[in-house]
């Protein structure tokens, strides 16, 4: 039974994956502040844009010409944040510490159709994206230099996406990013104590509670995590422990694609707009260890709060103290579930 105190009174919720807390203030959802208004883009994009550097057959600023691709297209980022050939160095000068970081960054075009997002693609086409993620995770992870592969997507101008063509990115690097290091530690500690997957045990409890579940199929659960920070944050995770996306069978990849399709379509219906978000997959490092404690998952962090034009900011207390939310995870999950 749902705890009514969680819907009426300020409290903290613990993120089991990072070991951090989020402040929840449900009573503030009734306050009159309406937030930031943004212009809603009414633009209808064509299936092909001759000025788009991601469209098939177009020339990128590097001078490379995109092939006439028909489904998924992957290439090395022309403006990579990580350099493959950086020299190895360390700075250890009193309190000044730094070290070299190497990596490989790629861009993955989900579709040749400039006008579509994942929400508008067929499940079978999304499955092709999943297979491309698997291929890149394998090939990059086999590189001795690469110890972690981060797959992510920024969708929408408010998330800093400079090109509306449906695409994501893959940054692979020699060390673990901060968020991954936290999750690696939390899952390892739990596995050492319980000899079971932290996320699998958590998902079993969520499925039993049925308070934050948005959608599920044979293999996957889509839910708003108990500790969610963003207003309509969502996690997709396999019900049974899998340490990375390579564990997906072809049927599993299709069920994963269905989960992505369902939640992105619901997002677009929520405020009747092409819903912006940052999404990313957290999975086992490619560091040569067994990583048997890992349970991979995908998170969506959308900024929209009350409408297509009202955005949540992380400011003030959240920048200097702890992340905070007003709308509870349970209410957010119900609103999304009702749209499916």
C-alpha cells in the first residue's frame, strides 16, 4: 500500500545506485510559480535536409561524405571530446592533480529520415539501433585502451542538441566516468553482501508494489525510480540480471526496442510536443574483469515540468545542496502510464 506520508510531506529518498539522496517536497507542487516559458517549435522537418550534416549523401564539415545509408549509420565524431592519441601524463603538484584521458567518440544516426525521432520509428527499426549499440559496445570494448563505453542521446534544443536529425552518441574512454564509478561501487557492495543483483532485487520489489511501474513486457520494466530527480524521469531495465546489452537475444532486443518505443511515445503525448530528454545506458565496464555485480539499465532525464513550455532548472539549493523535486515519482509514473 502506498505510504501517504510520501505524497503529503517533505522527505528524502535514497538512490541505491549512487548512494546519494534526493529531497522531495510534494506540498510545493501546489504553489503558483509557473516556471520558465520556452518557444514551442512548430517546425515540420523534411525527410531529407540538404543542409543537415547527418543526412545521407551529405558532406560533413570534415569533408567526409555520408553514405546513402538506409537504416543505422555510425561514424567517428568529427569534433570528439576525447582524443585517441593523447600522450600519457600525470600532474601531481601539491593540490594540483590531473591525468591524461584517452578515448574514441562516435555518432550514431538512428534513421536516414531527418523528420523522425525514436518515438516515431517502428519497433523493428529501433531494434536495428539496439543491434548497432551492441556492435559498438563489443568493438570499442575490445580495444585495450577502452575501459568504459557510454551510449547516450540528447534530444531537443533545450538539452543542447544542435542537430534535430535522430541521432545519439557513444563516448568510450580509458577510465570510469563519475556516475558509473558510483554505480559500480554500490552494486559491488550489495553483491558482496547479498550475492544477488541490486537492481534485480529492487525491480522485484517495484513489480510487487505496482506504484511506479509504467509498462512491462516479458523481459523489461519501464518505471519511474523511487529516487527519481527529474520530474518525469524514467528507467528501463531488464527484469533478470544482465551485466551488459550483449546479453540480449534477438527477441530481447525487440522487447527492449518496444520499451523504448512505448516510453518515448508516451513522452510526446504528455505535453503534446516532441519531448526533450537526455538518455543513457549504464552497463558493465569493459575493463577485462567479470563485473558479475552489474545490472545494466537505461535512464531518461527530461527537463519538462508542467507543460511543453515549463522547464525545471537545477539551481540554488540543488546546485549547492541536494537535488530536489516537487511532483512525486508515483504521480509522475501514473501520468505516463495513463498515456499508454
